[in-house]
């Protein structure tokens, strides 16, 4: 991945982190037990990319996949449209 792609992924993951940290979120269908588990996974990805580690693309793609954990959380928590915009940016970042 290029530095530009890494920067874009970091920005997207940081925005996702803010959405996941909302207190009114419903994690029932996300596959994550709770906010702590979700944030732990996102924080590990952010830390890895920030330190120059190339993340496993399959794990990133699963997070943003239709019916993946982020989409399920977004739909059950009322921020589905924000998720769709981030998913589009994620797809664009990977195609860079």
C-alpha cells in the first residue's frame, strides 16, 4: 500500500472509531460483544497502520462488507448513511 492509501485508511478508521464510540449504539447484530471489543479491533488497526504495518486486507474488507460488523452496527444504531459514505471512501482508498 502507498502512504496516500495508508493516510486515507487512517482517516476513515478514525471516523469509524468516532461513530462506534457513540453511547447510543446497539451492538446486537454487529458481531462485537460491546463497544470495548469494537474499539479494540479498530484501535489495533489504527495503531498498526500508523506504525507502518500493512494490515491484512481481508480483515479490513470484512469490517466494511455488506452485512459486516460496521454496517450492522450502523443500521441498528441509526447512522447507516454515514457508514455508506465511509464505505465508499474505503473502497476508493483500496483502489488507489
